[in-house]
């Protein structure tokens, strides 16, 4: 059913991942570490929900630090590890969206699609 919010969210995540070279997964999660929706490319060996749950703790600390430094609200975080880069966009006070990429993946495209898909994701969450 096209008007189903989870179907819409899943479609947006799939579109972002499929349009980003080297990406393996997309995830929408709340800051309590509870997944709302995710998409993992076929044959990918990542656990999107575990990535999101672990990074939700880190994001909480980053938001707190930005506030304490009077730097304003954090908007985007990229975590580059040896075998996986995860780009995270904070949607609002409750949710964030992330794309994970293999080495050599197009991080710039991931950032662009996260930013330009933000409104559509928020509308589907409403």
C-alpha cells in the first residue's frame, strides 16, 4: 500500500542507498536506539540495526557536546572506519538517518542524498 508510512520510508531509504555508489545500507532510527526502518542491499553483510543502535549512543554525546559548546544543533556526522564509513544526518530531536558505505564509496553523494531527502523522510514520519 503506497500510503503506508513504513513503505514510504523504506522506499526512500532504498532509493538513497541504490543511488549511492558503494553504499550497503540505510537506516532510520530514533535516538533511543529503536529502528524505525532500514534497507540493506542484497548480499551485504552489515547489520544496519546494530550500527544504528551503537551510533545512537555516540550521537547523544555529540549533541550534548555541541550544546555545551554553544555550537548550535549538530546536523551531520561521518564516521570513517577501516571497513565501513557511516554518514549520519540528524532529522530532528527524535530521529536520525544513516547510510553506510564500503571503502571507496561516494561519501559526497551520500551526504547530498541524506540532506535532500530529509523533508520527505520527515513528511513520511508525520
